[in-house]
């Protein structure tokens, strides 16, 4: 029995964190410093715990829950994402002080839910875990101080999310009807045999819709710009990084169910991928608000990740895992700059970046590298990620898709360079004071930048891990 | 394709299930019969005095469509959430003996988490009613 | 057609009509009454399919709690029937087209599936057995649900309180 619970340690640790924040939420007097340091410490330990558990393997809860390298790698990413987002919370001005413990509580439950999501191999568990993470986010979005846009964003998120889960439940019922089981282990044996029947393919697609909502893939992307803009900066950072990573993981699990033999599914994914990339990139060009721009950029990146997934080969899945990690790091770096530059917690216009290279050279440099990474310029991790994804698709012979993706990457370069131009070449209308950048922030920035460059140049170790993790899916 | 017969979950269907449906139909029939007689045999003369809503003998003023205060709505949500909780507890309660201590622990944890929730809304004033909630 | 089949089609008809009426009524309270009828119909359907516990829960939760919540929202927002605009052609045409596609796909799914011709044996999930199954096989999900409900409680309180402060102008809530 003890053995079983060791497998569950990262989740149990998250549960413990949730309990602590719940206790803090119950205390009468708000104390942001205490909350922040508690969160920082516990999230830091969380990363260590997740790393320590990376080699565990086994199944629990009547085979509903599988701990393997695939799930553990994603748990490490989630723990890291959570920790880094907490690092950004030094000045949590976007949220009222008395709600800080709740803010951390929801972040923790969301992380917990997503950890369970990446480990679940049973449809019902997947569904409830997904709902738990969505509910936490539904509440985090309108938690922002001051009302107006955020209420609209919250409602929109909730509505689109509710529709997506309804569609997904419907799909689950089809999948269950076709395969007579909710366990992925059994589905993976049955489904490839019946994937030609309309019920199976419709069911699988509808299930994917629920996850596409989380990833903001084309038909379910409506919420992204408004939610990114409407939520507090830290919350947006979390939605843009950790929740995307979890979505990539679960989409891979579900797509792997098809066994790679369905042409319909591939066609559908190709269409969605192209639509997401193109739409995201084209609309991003006209954005004035930094967070909206990042939202559209995230829609297009969802398209790139799908390329890796739809290759449905071990290389494809490995490249998607690597891309998810790269995206996590680059996006967090962008949001680090967003949070630090608008330290009063307001939305950041791109024009407000003007003169950043003089106000905070380090941040400007980090922003430039992160944005170049998102655009896919070497030697950053973003280039390596894109390269791997495209290579996996080429291996399968999707030449047209890769060409379209490359054209898209070129388009995206335009608006990414606009951001860099704002930070480096434009001068602010009035002279602004230097931005105070604390030592921990400097350390964090340098660490992120180093990670981006080092893993961009020498990705072999991470790639090995991603390959080993992807093998678990096949 | 085969029906999902697990042995563990499903037992043969039996028509005894229909007893509730028949009972329901009987109730429906009786109620409609009573309503029909009431409208058929009753007097059908109406005047404004008769049609006015009865409010303990006081003549009503204003519209009946008042906006409900929010606390009512909050209570409705809390009721819904605890109702869903009750559904799980029912499922446990009808088979508590065969589930044994493991089941007891599971449902205890479940109830404990929901108790925490109750404690939270209590402490944060979600159950406050009337003037106190307005001061907040 | 067996009695079983006849009852099924009657119930299905009732559900369809009631739901259709629910989404077309101008008066929101009337819609809710029709929706309650539709839920009762679904509950009977579950009963017929041999899931009595599910039928009871459908009535307790859907026809009971959720409908009460809907009524409260309607009373709280106090939308006059005249304030609701009729949906224009541009609004309902895409919805209609999508709905038609959906019906077509569903027919395709049902008719082409090799299993659709099989007559399934009727079976019954006894509440006792259901409970045992749920708590033995799916207890992790049950515990996750408890967290889900906790989050929902905390969130409902927060949003509801914000609503009080706002004076209840523009916001709806989740369930």
C-alpha cells in the first residue's frame, strides 16, 4: 500500500499546498508578504518533489491512473510553470490583497488538477480533472481588481468553456458507446480497429474539442484574446503557459488512441492546425495590447504544436513535448517582462514598451530573446522546437503543411519584430524613470534567458527525455 | 458488438421497474381528474376583486416582479452544490455495507472537503442574511 | 414493437416537444416549466433503461436544484419578456445549418454503425451495485469532484459578493 502512495507524491504535495492556502484564506487579516513567501517556498519545493519523482512508474486506482515518464515529465513542467508564475507575484497588484490566498489556492488546485489530468488514463477521471482545472481558471479570471472588462472576459471564458465541455462529454459518450470501456488502455486496443466508423471518428473529434478549447485552437480560440487581456497579468501568464502544457499532454494521449491509422483525423488536425496558425498570425499583426498580441501568438503556436502531434509518430510526439517545454519557457519570459513593466497590474500597451532598453536593459534583452524564440530564430529554444516539429512532419511527408507553417512563421516575424522595435528603437514621449529590477528578478531573468539559449543550442539531453517520454504513448 | 455486461454492474432487467411508472400515472390521473372536476363544477363568474392577488387582506401595491436580493441567489447556488454532494453520499449510503472501511474513508474525505467549503462560506459571510451583509 | 419500445418512443417524443417549447417560449418562467417536464421525461427514460438511481438523481438535481437556481436568476435579473429581442435571421441561420449538419451526422452514425442493428439485452443497474461500482472503481474521480465542488463554493461566494457590490448590473453566474 505504501508503494502506491509514493507514486502519488507530487499530487499529494499539491494537495498539501492547497490545504495550506485554504488555511491562509480562512485567516482574518490579509498579509500579502506572508502569502507570497509561503507560495514561493512551497512551489519551489514542489518543483524538487516533481523532479525527484520523475523516474517513478506504475498504475493506481484500478488502472485509472498511470504514472510513467510521460506523465512525470509533464508534471515537472507544470510544477516549474507554477513556480515561475508564483515568482512573478512579488507585486500582485492586479488582485485585491484580501484575495491573495484564494489566488494561490486556485493556482494550486489548477496545478493539481492538471497533474492528475496528465496522469489519468481513464475517461471519467480525465473529464473531472479537466473540469477542476477549468473551474479554478474560471474563477481566477474575474478575480482581478476593478471591474469591467474582466467580468466580460470571465463570462466569455465560462460560456465557451461550458460549451466545450458539453461537446466533449457528448464525444465521450460516443467513444464509450463504440468501445464499451472508459479505460484508455482498453480503448487503445479497440479503437484503431473501428476508427473507420463514423461514430468513433466523430466521438474522438468531439472529445478533442474539449482539449482544443484549453489550447485555444482555431474554432475554440474566441476566449483567448479577451481572457488574456481581462485577467490579471500573473493569471494570464499561468493560463498561457501551464494550462497550455497540460492541454498538449492530454491531446497527445487522446490522439495516440487512434493508433495513427485514421486519415480523417489527420486531415481534420491538419485543417485546424493551418487555420489556427494563419488566423493567429494575421490577427496578431494589428494588435496594440501586448497581452492580446501574446494571445493571438498563442493561437498560432497551438497550430505549430498540432503539427507535431498530427505526425502521430514517436518523433512527432517527442517534438511536441519539446515544443511545449520551449513554449513554456519563452512565454514565461515574455510575461516576466509584461509583469515587471506594468508593475501596477494594468494592461500593457506595446507602445508602453518604448525606451525599455534604457529603463531596464536586462528586461529588454530578455524580451527580445523570448520574442525571437517565439518567432523561431536561432539560436533560441524556439527555433529548435519549430525545427523538430517541422522535421517530424516532413518525415511523414506533409510537405505542404510544413511550407504553410514556414510562411506563417515568416508572417509572425513581422509582429514580433514590432515588439522588439518598440522596446529598442522607439523613444517614450516623456522621460520615464528607470525600472527597479530586484536581484531575485535579475536572477530569474538570467536563468530563463540562459535556459532559452543553452537548450536552443544543445537540446540533446531534453530531446532524449522527450523521446523516452513519447515512447510511453505508443 | 456486445452489451456491456460486466457481471459486477448489471443485473437482468425486470418489469418490476414499471411499478413507479404506474404509480406516477395514477397520481397524474387523479390530479387531472380533480382539476377537471374543480373547473367543470365550479362557478365561473369573475370580477376584478376576485382576480386580485390575496395578500392577507391588504390591497397589493406596485408590481409583483420585484428584483430578488442576491443572498437568495447565493443560497440557491450553495443549495445546488450541496445537493450534488448529497447525490454522491446517496450512492455511498445505499451500498455502505459492501464498501467497508475503504468506502467509509473515501466518503469521509469527500464530506470533509465539503465541510471545509461550508466553513469557508460561513466564515466569509456567505450565509449572512439581511443587514449585516450590507455593511460588508 | 414491444411495450418497452412504445414507452421509449412516447417518452422521447415528450422530451423533444418539451425541450422545443422550452427554447422557443418568450416567457422565461414558462420555458423553465417546460424544461422541468423535459427533465422528468429524461428521468423516466433512465428508469426505462434500467438506471433507477440516475433517474432519481436527475429529478433531485436537475428538476430540483438547477431549476430553482434558474428561477432565482430570472427573478434576480428581472428581464421583462418585451426586452428580449427575437433572434434575427442572421443569428439563427448559422445555428440552424449547424443543427441540420449535426442531425445528418447523427443519422449517419446511427445507420452505418454495424452495432446499430443489434438488439441489446435489457439490463438493470441496481442502486446498490451502482454505488459499489462508483466507489470501488471511480473513487479518485469522486474525490476530485469534492474538490471541484469546494472550488465552486468558494468561487460562487466570491462572484456573488462582487455582484452585491456592483449592484447586480450586468453579471450572471455559473452553476
